[in-house]
C-alpha cells in the first residue's frame, strides 16, 4: 500500500472549504516513529493483531455477504441478525490501513479489495447499508426495530456507518482507491435525505431528525468533510449535534434512560459526565471538533464544565472512565471502585481522542496530560505484549480468580462484542500524529517519543527530531534544523506529573515531595523559560544544528485520593513519570492484597530495573513495604511494582494499584472463605488453576449460569472425569435444604450428566435421603434445590458429580439453609 495521508486525529489534512484553526497537528504519515517503546508495538500490531483481527471479524464479512446475496436475488438461509458486528470489521480495516506505512503488503491490499467488493454489494441502491434489515431478519426483539431507522436509539445503524466512513477514508488515502469512499458518500447522502430532508420510503416521508443512539457518526462526518471538501458532511455533523437532547428524549431506565446516550439536555446546557462512557467521549470529541471548526462557543463552555467534572470526580488514576457495570458508564460523583471497576477500553480510547481535541481548542497542556495518562495506562493495558489477547474491562485490583473480563480472569483472545480489540487496532498507530502541532509562529511538542518530521514554520522549512527513551526515562533531546534561520516559539510540554500531582483535576495529589525539578538547556546552556498553559516557552531565532535538552526527573511518587472516594480511603498508589504502578502476584511471592504501607508512608530510594520477555520489556520498581503473614502478623518485605499496562503478561495472579496504610485493610488470602459463609472449609477432587473452590461458599450471588459475573469452581482441564466437592460446617447443623448453582459456558464447562449428595454425621458419610418430590436437577440460571426426606443433622456435605462426555463441571455457589 502507499503511505498514508491522514490519521484518525482531527484535521490532519487541510481543506480549502474550512478556515484553519490556530494550530494543526502534524499528520502521522509525516512523522517517522523510531521509538523503542512505540515502534515494536506497531510492528506487532502489523504482524500479529491485524491478521488475527481479520480472522476474528470474518463473521462480519459473512454478515455483509448475506445482504449482498439477498440483493443479488439469491436465496439466503440462516442469516442471524446482529446490530454491530460489521462495525468491528470496519475498525480493523481502518487500523490496518494506518499500519500500511510500515511496509507495502500486496496480499493485505488484495484482502481489502475483496472485502470492499462485499461491502459495496451489500449496499442498497439508495445508499442504505445495514444487513439485518436488508435481509429482513432485524426486528424489535433484536433492538433494531421492525423497519429501518425505527429504533435509532439502539440499532447502531448510524454508528456502523460512522466506522465505515473512517475505514473508507483510511483505505482511500492508503491506496488511492475510492470504491469504499464512494460507498461511504452514497450512504452519507442517503442519511442526510432521510434524517434532514425526508424520504418517502422512511418515516412517512418526514425527516427523522433524531440523533444517533451511539455517537460516532458525528466524528466521521467531520473527517469525511475534511477529505472530500464537501460542506454537506460538516453541516450534517452540526445538525446531529444540534438536535441531541431536543427532538428525541427517551423516557425509561437503564439503557433507555435520558442520560444513557447523553440525550437528557441540549448539549450546550450539559455540565456533568453521565451515561455510557464510550458514547459520551465520542460525543465530547465531536463537540470539540465543532468548537474549533464552527467556533461554537456554547459547546466550548459546556465541554469545559464536563471536563472539570470528569477530572474532579469521575476519572480513575489510570485515566479510565465509566466505572459502573451494567450501563458501562458513569456513576455518581466519586464512585471509583477498584476491584469492581469497569473502565471499558473503548472509553479510554475516547478519553484520548477527546482530550487531544481539547488541546487543539485551548492550546493547554493539561488536556495532553490526561490523554497521555489514559493512553499509557488504560489503553496500553488492553492488549498484551504479544498483541493477541485483550482486556475489555480494566479494574485496578484483581484477586487472580474472579473472571472480571467478560468471563476470564485475565486477557481474552476476543469478545462477542469486539469493539475494544478493533479500537486498539486503529488508535495505537496514531500516536506519532499526536507528537507535534503548530501554526506559523508556534511549534508545540505535545507528546514525547523518538520521532522526526518536517514542517513549515517561521517562513522556512524545519526538520525536527526527538531522541528519547520516554516514557521510561525523562531525558528528551530535540534537534532543530531550519533550512534558514527563523524566528518562532518552541513550546515544550511540562507534564502535570512533574509538579504536585500526577494528573490534572482535584482527585489525586502527591504525598511525598521531591527536590528534583525539570530543566531545559539550549545548545548546552541552561535556560529558565517561562511557562504558559503547561508549556515551557522558548522564543528565539533558531538556526541549523540547534539542540534543546529537556530533563524530566522520574522519581517514584506516592499518591493519595480525595477522601470522598470511599474505596481509596487510607490507601495510596505508586506512580513513576506518566506510569501508574501496580503489584503483581508473580513478582511478590503471593497475594498482593497482603501488602500495606506505614500510616505515614514514605519512599526512600526506589530501585528501578527491567523485566525482559520475548515479546517486549518493561520497568520494575522495588520499594520497602509491609506484608501480613499467614498467622496475621506483619513483616517487612519489598514490594515489587510494574507499570499498570504491563500486568497479566506473565503468569495469572492477583494485582493491586491502591495499597492500604493500615494492616486492618490488608488480606493475606483474598480467596479465603468470608466469616459469614455457611462453610468453615471447602475441598474438591480437583480445582482449575484459574478458579478457586472457595467460590462455592463466598456468598456472591450469580445472575447467570455462564459464570461471567462471579468467582467459580471448575474441574478444568479434566474432561469426563468424576468429581466431588465437600463443604464443612463449623458444628453439626439441622439442614432445611441444599441448593447448587451450576455453571455452563460456551466452551468446555457443562451441566453435569448426573449428580447426588452425601452427608456426614458422627464421622460417617452416607447418602442424602431425597424428599419424595425432589430430584437432582441442573436447571440454568437458578439454584437447584433439594430437601431431606427426614430431619437431618450433619456437619458436612459432599456433592458427587458425573460430567458429560468431553466436558468438565463447574459450580458458582452452594447454598445451605438451616432450621432454627
């Protein structure tokens, strides 16, 4: 493929139809990335993630092919409705196109061409493109509406097309081929007709005038305007933003609440981050686009309020957004759990996009600081170093067993809703497009990485490069080589983390001070520049061979949190430079939850080393701490920490970010039975290394048999082998009934072929006498309860299980009720 001409970052290509904003980012295709931190990741994405993701998105191609076959008059059988499966394909296509600059790949280009042919064939003559409605399988029960555009709030019809537009732009600029771009433009004209003019085929001919339920279309329309120069698309984006919260306001709860998709009020009147976090950040990014292009001051004021609300009350220290499960979004102010945090990867991607655009609006480094923290911590954590396993959910604590990540304890190879891996594929190649921004008189070094580029400034052409090991080290050497001497202002970002707090906002501040300060030299001579909006300002006449050196000290720092965040009271977190640090079980000889710091914690000279793995490396920091022993007494012990992004790249195990400053909050074994459990002990014939037998008695109530929302016991990887589990009471008890909540997933854990109970009384095991109308059931999503045939006193129970052939068995919870 040809080198790319545009990044997903805003406005990388100038258009004569638009008045240029004050500063523009240097597009990523004009920036060469040589960083030892970033370039290996891009190569891994190109070699591993892109082929892997294309393989995983084949169902999206098949979905489109069904529509193409239907339109060609062929009989289509077995087509299953899906709202957004094709959007994952479009995101992978976009990311692959951006990565094409690493090397030409005729095979990949041919694969693109084949997929583009399918997409074009799936589009209806009027421009509509949504396979489920084209073939007639989409209905109300699938949250699509029975007809096109009748359930815009959740159908994803416009969301999918937004990602198609972005893929089409990337494909066109990577190859010069415009077939997919023509598909995108045809659809955009169709959408404009249906939503803002009126089309006899839809809504009785009246314009629908309803904003997308999942924002994305707005961003994509701005980009489509940029690449084509057609004002219609910018006007459409403006209209979609203008009508949100006005023409349609849902009246319900959960995903139908007015706040879920930020439709509770007109945009200019909004002031808090609410609802689904990904939808919100995509919306805020589009508003920032419009704030720049159309000088929408009301949007700027609203975004300033929302940004303050985010950073002051609703953002994790990792830059993660959307702490609440269920709506995958924002909860009340200061609700920032650790083990139970949601923090969807896509929300972190949106946080980066939103904050970079806010920097372009305000030219203030604090927005870049938030973008950087989110990028280097939450976003990077979402993919392993090998590039083939992913986090959808990003908690700040894990016990090593609880399957927080949509059914897995660690990263998963893919997801049924695969937006996060595909979003990763398209964001990471854009990092170099965030490094430089400029106008005719000012050059901003927005992000630090080993890069080089050329740009026009001060009446000349400037070649500029950075030499640095950032973000692992803080020294940045900047070489400037203007074609002729030129006067302009060089602005170097001085990150928030070099001062009194790690990240902008009122949530977090440092506990320990440092005597190390940032410093700048020009051609070997130290200078003391003024700072403006987070940038050190160097205003001078530059000549060929000038060198600026920025030193950003990176001591290990302790962070405390606003006391209104309940989960972080009497706890501290470690950071170093732009990295949040965490402890992993693999480095600390046991559960990380057993560690605690002194009541007034300090950090002496922390030791920094490097962990080297076949797929990459990362830093490790060692600092003195305390830990509970098995007997409950404290001991002095070193605490080993790694960057949050690097956790779960080695062995499975526990992880912690926020450490208690009192032994009362430390836990030696996070898997021990709680005091309120009906059992004093649990044992099993075999327990998977990924699970724990105590899950069956921890009192955590499952909602579904899938085992995705609570800890579980399974007999993996033993298949077809009989199993047993024994539960012991603290004393003989009179049993009323016993219930077993069985697990069954879509893999190898199945309901047992048969099961039975035994009970122990006076040291002797004997069969459980089943009540005459009871039976040993294995019904899904409920406790399977049995009662004794006669009064029963025992001190233990045993569950005997015969698994199905080639399957293991699993239990989510065992419930025993006693007679009073």
